[in-house]
C-alpha cells in the first residue's frame, strides 16, 4: 500500500551526471518533510551511477535503481513512478528545478478538494537564449465534474503555447500516475494529458514553482529519440487523434459524452491539419521564390 503522506519525486535519467546536482538539491530542499526522490537510471554510460550511489548512501530519502540495458525514454519514465512508494507522484527532468514550496502548495490543493487527481503549477521555461518564459493559465474547464468539459479544455490547451500548463510535471495521485496505460509514440505526452483530463478534475496553482529547460526540436528528431519509426513523423496528427478516439471509445462515458468527446477530437484534428497544410504551403512558396 502506498504511504498516504509520502510524496515521491520520480527522476528518470540517462547520462545526466553533469546535470543532476541542481535538480537533486531542489528536490531535497522541499519544505514538505515526508518525501522520497526515486532515481531510475536508464543504463547510463557516464558517471551517473557513481554519483547517484554515493548520494543514496548518504541521503536516506534517495532511492536509486539502475537498468542494465536501455529500456527507452517512456519505459524509464514510467518505471520511475512505478517503483515509488508515495500516495502522490511528481515527475521531474534531469535538468529541472523546483522551488521549495512546490510540493506543499500542490498538497494544499489536494487537501481542499478530494476529487482532484492532479495539481499543476506555473512553470518557467528557459530557452536556448537563456531567457525564462511562462504564461498564466486562466481557464476553468479542468476542474469541472463533467469529463468531456475537462477533455475539451485539455485539447484546446494542446493547440496553445506549451508555456501555459504541463500536466506531466504536476503532482498526481498515484493511481492515475501509474495505472493509465501508455504507448510509445509521437506526442504520447499529449495523449496522456488528454487521458488524465478524462480521469478526473485538476487544480492549478498559478505561481511559478517549477523551472524547466526548453528547446525546439524537429519531430523527426523526437522520433529518433523515442525509438519510433521515422514514418510516424509524417502522420503524427493522424496517429495521435486515432489513439485519442480509441481511448474515448473504451472510456467509461455515457453515449452522449462519448459523442461529444469524439467531436472534440475531430475538431482538434481539423485545426492541426489546417495548420500543417498552411505550414507546408508557406515552405513550398519559399522554395519557389528561390528558383
């Protein structure tokens, strides 16, 4: 049984020895006392293992596990949460940072509303230019009792700036964090976010309490990093929406809710296809001008 007062911060890593010191310090500096840091090392080839074993030997709140072989980015991400013991789980990247009150502010929201499965906070993203940026979320749909209202709001946000809200880096109840099925694919993080929206209400803490690094990456590069076939990058919109429709079909919804949810997926697909066509048209026009 999970420890009802324990918060697990799950840190998946591969070859992160040069980046880990800051994130580990920020996790251990949380003002919530009952906390563990679970490090899942995906067969690192640098000094990650040596560093983490030394830290775990001197700090009882650190749990370290090493995979002898690379199990993939998503596999390691999931494993870090699955081996944790807390009733609440929060993932963190190996070059991220949390403010000291990040966990306690999220827990206060859970204490106020027992319906909640997830609490997000404001996040500041530092780009390659070294500038930190954030955007306020002022919506209300994610705390609705109706699952399709939450689902529609999440799909809307997926077409907005990535600065607004990031459910993968919020504090989750253990059940949704470890029990919702996930499949390695492009935009799997967005699919998982939509599944979370159907699973239960969220709360959002508007203060910036977490910090992440951000770089724009071509979708073909993401495919290589995830280990998925390169052809998926050309059909990312279609595959994502097909995955969402499959989930909607099997979710515990009424017929009316299922119809409404399908309509929201199709609206998102149409928006993204229009955007893709416009992008390709601009690219083609630029090539023609060069002739």
